[in-house]
C-alpha cells in the first residue's frame, strides 16, 4: 500500500509482477493498493533524514573509485 505519487508507480508495478509470477491465478489483477490519505508522512520524513545522512558517504565512496582509477567511466566494459 502506498500513496499515488509518481515514485511509487514502479514499486506498484513490480509488486504486481512478482505476485503474478508467484500465483498465476492472480493474472489481470492489481496487487497493490493506493491510499489517498497522509498515513505515510512519518515514513517519508524518516526516509528523507536517512537519505540526507547517508548519501554523502556513498557519493564519497563512488568518487574514491573514480579518482583512484578503480573505475573508468570512459571504458565501455565498465559502463
């Protein structure tokens, strides 16, 4: 269950595909519910704070790989 925001369409589609693969009798049914109230505000705030705290560290890790020559963005095999 999620709000009808654009970022959740992919999740809803994947959820439906996985359920259809696990149970073929559910074919042609939507396996995700969209809610229209604001029940997920706390989780969105939590995710936002988590992302703000952890993203810089991951970006630094990726930059380290590029800057130290471990990854070459120009190399077709590494794309």
